[in-house]
């Protein structure tokens, strides 16, 4: 029997609960590239009833997982028409975000990241004051309390070509990871992933800023996971992408060799909490002469220092949403075609569980 994702998640939810729990809300999104809309569905996990929110002007080249961020209060987004930061609410409304931005005058860009537990948020505002490009960073509770501007060391004058970009925030808000030299201009249609150039961390309880150890200073993929324990850098070599892995808790570094397949780009890093794995995607097979871009989904195993291909090469780009079933399976997003899929890590079988993309679960 084939269960939809909502039914599958409901089974998981009840299997871990004996008492009558508060009903969770499963959040999905559907991108209609023809009419240029993104429809967010706040769906009751028990009844299946949905409160849809429709975002107009959602261009075909936009990717839902890069534009929409699920929080306990709703979905944060930048209005695709005018760039205003907004909050799509479970009741169906879209409202101005209540505390982002803090400095709307001369605002040029704003970007944010959530802590892994979704209870805190860090964001960077890029704006012009006179002839200067400036960048301010803030950390706050997800409800807007305890808004903390970061000290002047991070509020530095930047250039129109490079700016600050948030990368990750720890649950306790003590570690804020950011790129100090992120490209300002938007990527081309064939730039599939964000490239980070110069990763730093701000340590709140010490009020210090420092570049991460052995930072390669390359324009390449980066990710932080495991409550801020693991830091991953993807570095291109003549034999393909190797993985630089740091355990920031133990101050150890590990280099994981490439698998011998040469690709031009890599990104979409996902590091699940509590598991010794990371996942990422490579794009543009340099050994393939076809005009269509080729993608592979990779798994990186920390415990034996190896990586391997899970899916591909193919024209389908897959992105990991979650690790499920006690670590034996993945939930994947089909990035360009939409839909949510389950991938069994043992059998390597792929099955669709929803025609919509799953953003996550909100608990009351």
C-alpha cells in the first residue's frame, strides 16, 4: 500500500506517542511555474485539512527551499516582487515580518538562518548609508525577543562586490557562523549552489570573532551541522570534490578523498543531528558531453572517512530534507520537478510520497 507523505508522517507521529498529543501541522509547498505562484499548505496531520497561502510572482527560476523558511510561527519569505520580508501565517494571511529588517532605510539585501531547533534566528542586513555599503548582523529569539545586534567588528564596511552572509546558528545562540566575503551579485542560471569564500564564527559568550581553523579561502560549498559540531567544506580537486570535515568540539580535521568523478560544482550540504553523515549534491559532469546538466547525490561517512554516490548521475537534482526511519531512509526534494520522495539507504529504492515539497512540521 502506498501512503501519501501526510499519512506516513502521521504514522511516525503516533508511533512515538501514547497520550493524546497536540496536533502537529505539516507544511508543504507547490510551485506552479506556468502561472508563477507558490502555494503553501498548512495541513492538519490528523484531519488533512489545509489552509493554503498563495504567493504571487514566484518566478520559474526560484527554488522553494531557498526562498521559504519554516518557523514555529509560519514561513518567512522575501516577496518575489518587491523583496519585502514577510511571514506567511498558518491562518492564511501574509503579513510584514514583525522584526526583520531592523534598518529598512537604504536596504539592499537581507538573509537569515535558523538554529537547528528553530527557536532562534540570525540575519544580516546589507544597506547603503551615503556612499558606503554597510552590513549589520543580529541574533534573536524566533518570536523577536532578545534582539541582539552583533558588535561592531562584524558591522563592517563592505564592497558592492562582497558582503556578509549568515551560514549557521547554534541552538544556544553562542556560535554564529558567517561568510565575510560572499558575492553580492546574483548567481547565473547555471550557478546551482551558493559558494562561500571566508568563513568566520562569532562566539557570543567570549564576544570574539575568528576565522575557522584552516579555512581554505575558496569559493566553494560550506555547511555547519550537528548543533554546530561539524563544519564541512567542499573543495574541488583534479580528481573531483574532496570533503574537508572539522569537528569543532574536538578541534580535529579530516580530509575525505573524492570518488574520482569530476564535477564543476557542489553544494546543498545537509548534516543531520546526531548521525555521523553528511549529504551533498554535485553538478555539471565534466566527463559528460551532453548539453543537459548532470547531478549526483552524495553521502559522506564520518566514521570511515569515505564518500560515495547515492543517486545519479542524472538530470534530476535531489536535495535531502530529513533523515527518517531511525537513520535508514531519507526524505528528498525533487528540486526542479517538485514533490517529496523517500529513499531507502539499504535498498537504494526511491518512491514518491507527495506531489508537493515538504517544508517540515510545526508543533503547537
